[in-house]
């Protein structure tokens, strides 16, 4: 799972990289990040592959099984809605996808990533080299700068 966590955090880093230059790409990557997190939780907690489940189905399944706190489920729904809007063609909507417009999606993603690193990774990586490491140190070891997540 550690390799997948690093990939998820790299996606999160890309969201911030593209935010000011290409907000449409940022929301698309934010949605991909949310989907990757849900797939990892699904596999870690249910010991099943999520196969080709859509993000909405993943969120519903994880919520139904009490594997997502309510505030994380709401944040994932926000990311999904923004991601769908930004990824699919919307007549005349190209101009409205600005940095300011995308901010709620990025804030929701930060909520989800913080929860994922603090709660999910801590509980599923107990035997890894990251056990007992503070969150900022853990994030640095995973290859990110702590101020982007905290």
C-alpha cells in the first residue's frame, strides 16, 4: 500500500501544480486522486478489488459500511461533482473554470487527503517504516512538502 500512497500524494501534488496554470486539469486530477483513495480504502478494508466501480459507487459502498466519516464522504462528493463538471463537455462553461471556481474542490481534496494520511495510512501501515513517525515527517518521507497537506 505504501507505493500507492506515494502515488496518491504525487497526484495531490499535481493538483497544486496545475491549479494556477490549468484549473481544468487540476479538477480532473483531484477526481482521480479521490478515486485512488477510495480504491485503496476499499481494497484495504474489504480485501476486495473495486474492479471497475465508479467513484459514486465507491463512496456509497464505503459510506454504507461506515468506512468513511460523514465529513469525508461529503468532501468526496464535492470532488466528484467538480470533477464531473470539469471533465465532461459543458456548453459555454470553459471560461468559468478558474482558480477561484476550483478552490472548493481543492479544499475538499485536502480534507480527504489529510484524513487518508492521518487515519487510514496510520491504521493500515502499522508494520511499515512509517509507524510512529509524526505526520509532517511521514509526508516528507513520502516525498511531499508538509505545508501542501497540513
